[in-house]
């Protein structure tokens, strides 16, 4: 197999991987839109995009005792905690 064939196969494999990640990201975003609703919109305003906001919602946050914001959205108190944190982040108030 020639080097150009290897390079082509590698590029195709990377393109397929990128497409798979994109598809998974779209599904995640759709699911988060259902779960988070207004909180996702608020987070998108803070972080600049819905994708970045979705990523933030899925990662543990130090300010939430290392809980994922998405896990707290099931209760009114948890949702309020996440919304308050987003307001604090938006205005640069971390304490």
C-alpha cells in the first residue's frame, strides 16, 4: 500500500470519526434541550453557544459541590442553584 493510500484512508477515518462525534453531539443537545429548557438558553447566553452550554451542563462544577448541573435540574432547589451559578458566572461573581 502506498503512502498516499494510507493518507487517504486516514483522512477518511478521521472524517468518519468527526461525523460520528457531530451526530452524537446533536443528539446530546436535543436531549438537553428537553431536560434543561430555559436553563440551557441561559447557559448559552453565558457561554456563547448552545454547544458550549451543553458541555458545561454535563460536567461536574466545583461551585456545585462537583455535581453536574444537569443532575440538579430535577428539583426546583437544584434548578435554582444552577440558575444562580449562571448569573454569578455571567457577572463574574465566583464567591
